[in-house]
């Protein structure tokens, strides 16, 4: 379904916005002031966590989960008004940013308007009550066997396109909703405008969804990479998994990330999960084939787990220590032909090194354009050579601007947490 006329999909990145925790006010208006800074950092697409009102019945904590909707056609008053959001989207577009919103199609909260006027829209349990979503008792599951549910859901999605001119959807738990709904919904909603669709599913586990969505999550990679670091697993398990992802091909893309709202709140920050390899993992997510995904506050860096159901503002400072690191990588990703995601003209080569058990090295190539990435994925310093003739000639280090002629040697001496990215 990749729409090649929308070329921006192949060069974009995504920055997830947690409106509630982003500013002390927790509003659209307050967040608006941050957009020029994010644009200057190289951000291209803003993904807003759900902006619909939150159900009050059986809610979690004092504020509830944004993923327990009370109404698909209005805005959470905690964040402001529909007019506030429209203004935000217009300002984003003026800055050259795209906007996508989180769309929660699988379930609603217990007192969503449909529970009163359309109780038949919901699945029922053995007692005839609304069926709770698996493992989450603040939400109840919709019934996609009912054609009217599909029709109303498509109308709700269309509302946000026609009213606010957003550029796409991040579809929550996309694989919990039958794939034929998405096959029906996408062309219908896109009658209004071409859109970008990223689904929360892993294409290795749900390949049929990859035929509908532009991009998917790399959940298996995220879990495997965390296990790799915490349990000292062999590096070939990661490279074997990357080969499996590569076999999917380029008709869809994967999103790579070291943090997001779920991971940060429930499993810890990237520094808790990845320790010494947190930055090499971040470099990987920006330079491998696909779409980089960042979460609110990673440019700080944010070292705390954010509360999910309570107000817990990100502890911003004015120096944004990681902003330059991300800016270099995001700008490289969006401008370099060899880093285009989902483009069959780009080939990604895993490279042989004299330390294949510790170093992840790869070359991405699009014609004469090349990007070389070298990452220390071990917990110790490593002296090594890239033992691969595909790496030759003069490259420029993207972080310090220094040129290096690899015909004169491909040796490296890496400290713990070291990484290098070269372009030509």
C-alpha cells in the first residue's frame, strides 16, 4: 500500500508527544511553543498520544489512561479544545512538520458514549457484560463482527482528517483488530487525502498487517535487544533477527526506538534497559532501514519513569544535552539517500569485523551514496578491524566532520558505549 507519491514517508522520523507530561500546563497551547525547538532538532513527524476524552468509569489512577476513550469525536478537555488542536496542526504544517494521532480502535473506556446508545457495538463476556480487554480492566473490547461498528469507526477517523487536517494515524494495538477492518478502513479514509499509517504490531508475527500499513513496530527487536544486554546473550542473536526483518522486504517499513510511553512507564528508561549500549542502540535506530521513533524527553536525556495515570511533568532543563546528538542523526536520516527507509534502491550490508561478537557494523548503499555505522554493543573496550572490502575510500565522520580514508586502514579502538557514523 506504500504510496510513492508521498516520498516523505521514506525519509521521515517520528517524535511521540505525551501532552499530559510535556509541560506543567499539559495542554496543546503549551506544547505549541516547543515545536520550533523540535523542528530545529530535525524532528519531522509529531505523533500525539490519544487526544480524545478519557472515560471516568473504572479509570486508572486519578487522571485515567488516554487509551480509554470516552468519545471518538471530541478532545480531552485536559489538553484544551478542538480549536486549540486545529491551531496546533496548522502551526505544525507551517513549520514543515507532519502530525499523526494515536487511534485506539480495538477498545474504549467503560462509559464511552457508545456503551449507552450502542451497547451492541461491544463484545460480551460469559455473563453478558462488556468484555474487558486482555489484562486491562479499564477498557472494553469492540465487536468488529458488527458492520455498524466498522462504519462508525471509519466515520470517526474521517472526522479528524476533515476537521483538523492531520497527516495520518498511529494505530494502537493494530493487530488486536481484525486485519480486514484496516483493509476496509484505509482506502475509505484516504478518499479525503493520502495518509501515513503506522501500526502497533510486529510484521514478523503479523505479516498480513504489513500489506495495509506503511510501517510497523519492531517489538521482537526491542525485547531481544534488552535481553541481549541484561543477560549477556550472543550478538549473533541480534544479527540473526535483523536478517529476518530484512527478509520482509521494502513494501513496508519498521519503526526502531529505544523508548516510548509504554516502555518508559512500565519497563524503564533506555538507560535502565540498555545501560552501556543505550547510545549505540539509539544510533542504530536512526541509521538502520526503517523509521526512527523518539519519545518525549529523550533529548534531555530523561532519566525517570513517567507516571502513566497521574500528572508527572518531564523535568526539563534548558541545555537539552542530547539534542545535538539527535539532530545530527535525524538530519542525516532525512537527507542522505542511503538512509531512505523502505526503498528497494538501498541495500544494507552487515559487515564482517574481527570482533563480530562485540561490534555491530553495517553499510547502507544507494548508488554511490553510502553510510557506514559502527557500534560497540559490548560492555568493554574493543580494538578491531572491519574485515570487509565493501568499505573503501574516503568517508566523513558525521559527528566531528573529520575525513577518513579506509583504503589506508579499517582499524578502530572503541571504548565502552562508543559509536561512529560515516557518510559519503
